[in-house]
C-alpha cells in the first residue's frame, strides 16, 4: 500500500492511474453542467459529497457554470477556469495559472461570498495529487491571476468551503485543518492518514486505512465509526449521502455503505471474483450509486452502471458497446451524468479524451467538449 497525495492507493490502482496519465495525450478535466444548485448559508454554493469525491472540477451557481481545462500556448501550459452563462451563452476566463505539466488541473472548486476558491494545478492520476496552496479569485474576469490564501505553501490534497470556512487536508503533515476564508483562525482539527473525506453539518467523516472515523468541525479527538480490519481491506474513497457513508475498497472490487452510526452495513455491488474487472470511480445521487467498470461485457470496454441499494442487478447506463477505451471522473447534476472518455475509434478528437454527457436513465452518450484546447487553434486568452 502507498499513500499518494493523502489517499491510500493499492498498487494496482496506482499503476492503473499512472497508465492513464501516459495514455492521455492532453489530459485535464472539463465539466459542463445544465443542472443548477442554488446558493445557501453565507452565499456558499452547495456541492455534493459525490462530486467532491470526484475532485470537484466543476461548480454550478444558478445560471453560471464554472469548469476547468488546459490551454496550450506554444510550449506553455495553462490551467484555466471558465465561467459559462447558460442563459446568455457567453463565456469568460476567470482564473489562469501556469502549469508545469499538460495534465494539471484546478480542482475542488467552491464559491463563497462572491469569490471562487480552488486548488490550483492539482493532478489526478499521478504521484502528485495535491496543490501547493489554496487559491481564490473574484470570478468577474477582470483579474485572472488568483491570490493565495495561506502565507506558506503546503501540500493540499482536499479542500471544501462551507459557510465562510475552508476545510483542507495537508498530506505531508497528515493534518486536517480549517481556516476562515480571509486566512484567519487557522486550526488543526486532527491528525490522520486520510483516504477520503465527507463533510455534513458539524461532522467530518473520513477514512484512515481500514477505519471509518468522524471528528467535529470544531476539532477534538476523532471517534471511530467502524473498523473493517477483520475484513482485510482499506477504504479507497468515501461519499456521504443521507444517513449513509458509501465506500470503495482498495482492491476496487466492491462498493459498500454503512450508516453514520456504524450500523446497517451492506455491500451494494461486487464484481465477480473470477473476473478481471475493477471499479474505477463512483458517485451517489438521490440514493442511486453510479460507477465505472473498466473491463465490462463481451467487448471488455469501459462502461457506466447504476444500482439502487437493495437491488440485486445493476443497470447499464453507458454500454461497453459504445467502445470507450477509458471513462473517468463521474459527476452527477440534475438528470445528467458527465464524464470524460477516450473512444476506441479515432473518430472524435483522434482518440484524445473528450467530455461526454448521458442521461442518468441511460442512453447514447453525447460528446460536448475536448479536454484541452490549443490556443492557436481555438483563439486562446494570452
């Protein structure tokens, strides 16, 4: 086992994601949502635990959609955030950071009190999987260079803003912190080797190896919810919805759930022991679990399935017959699922990664955005 960017990964999962890194010609994340989430509390835009677990690459605030992608300008790479207004159809660049690698992206987007917060140049699927600071920018397009929240750089692997407070995890210090959005009152909440975080109300739920834990948003001694030690697995990722914590095991073979009081534990979906199939990503929306299988069906291609806890059979949302050589980073908003995929056939962007959308009920996926754009070809912003 290896702790990568604060997330405990199995050797198989680490290798799989590193292979994705090299397979992708130009890789970054672009989500475009049609669903809208209203602001709440102190003008904080609500982001589901499932979408945060999928790195929070996109944020929707009423009619404005914020998403991140990479722009190539000559020999330079820029990780940008754009704001698209679904009513006017206009789009502006609101943040830009120079990137060292072609697949760096801005992640964990949050809005509070009219400002956009994010982790700049965060890498998914690599050894880095962290950001050196927490950034913010006013999303009006007038000043696209973000400001840093913290005085000194850290190694940040998770960030979420809720009602004027930033919660973040430093994977070098193994510390879970909170700090006001103005940079004051930094507080260490607890120390742990965390592999998944979900925040609800005054509780922060997290996974530490085989343990499910909780700690108050005010800090203090973490409390054990459940110990999976006798079941011989670590927790790979964590999603909160309703009264349940949903989790993926580190062998990527099953999704389970358990109540936040440690009761009513069950397996929702498990791949066959004799099959070379793995669960790569999962999300939860409205009590339904959506997940990616990497070698599914007669073709052995990628597919997206859904299942309602208690049901025996999963439903195919994106069939393996659609010929995807890769599907990653599920995000669910409204009645749509957004994901990026690499078609096996070289008919779309020469097999480069492209964003797709599909109805939650299933159907034909539709391509709508390349993951990266060459500024010389698409106009750029520099």
